[in-house]
C-alpha cells in the first residue's frame, strides 16, 4: 500500500508541513506495509516534514501493542490519541517530542482541557492496559482472527480477514474467484448479526470491523463467532 515515489515528489516541493497517517485505516481496516511507513519516515526526516501518527482508533492497546506504530518501530514526531485513552470519557491527547513542545506560557489554551475526571479515567486506563489488557488484546486478537479465518474457509463470500490485535476487518465479496466487492451483502450480514444480539460495524465499502472491548474472553469470542456464522449463512440464502 502506498507510493513512496509519489510521496517524495510531494515532500520535495518543500511546502508540506506534515505527513498525517493512520498505521491502520479505521475505514476498511487497511494495514500499511512496513516498507511504506518506514520509507515515509525516512522521507519525512530527509525533507524536514513532521510525521503525525493518528492513533485515535488504533492506539491504547487496540492492536496488541500500546500503539499501532509500535508494530513498525516508528518514531513519529506527533501522536494523536483519543477514544480509548479514557475508556469512553471525553478526552483527546496530542503527544509530541520535546523539541516541538517548547511553547511559552499563554501560547495555547483549551476551554475544556484538563478535565480532572477524564484525566483520572485515563490514568486508570493506562494502568489497566500496562497490567494485562494490552497482552489480552494480542492474545484474544489472535484467537478471534483464527476463528474468522475458519469462517472464511467455510464461506466463499469472505474475501479477506486482516488486522492486528483486536482491530480486525472482514471483507465481503461476491466470491473469492471474482473478488468483486459485495457491500449490500455486508449490510445484510451486519443487520442479521444485530438481530441475533451481536453489534458489529460496517467500515469502508464492503468490510465489517471487529473492535471489541479489550477485556473480551475466549468464551465471548466463541459466542460472537457462532452468531456471525449464522448471520452470514442467513444473509447468503
């Protein structure tokens, strides 16, 4: 994924302030290659462009590591974090290297910044992540993906299963011979799963994204996979 030659051509003009990217795209759960992201990092350093990693969806243990960029050994200049950092309470965080954070007092302010309840929730969330939930995300993510790939072997309408940790995408196609996208089938499966008690989210054109709580267990996953299997069977008739 990605065109490094095109990226270099754009950065070489000298008018690009920042390269903003998701290591895993939330829409469609598309995973960037090591070659592209490490190459992009090298180009950003070469041309003095800030590298900004959007970890709003993929951060805070979601992918089996604290941040998705950890899978690539990336050292972004700025990391944007939200959603999972406070376990649902409203909080967004912009983390940057020290050289970028030398603002003088009064240079920046936030009307709703520093909410003590949200900050307390974030501190507890980080504690829980460091004490087992990141590990559980990696282990349960592997278990979930294994189960989904078993369903892929059963159902020809599943074109791909991809993801890291508990951020997983299941792509639906007409069949794996043509690999033609099947967005309407994806929508029917999403509704059929909901009617059976499983809430899933369509993401991208023809993909269902799995993004369960990091406390999920094998038993939870087994039930979810059974419902998903039933929903696919019912929707393909």
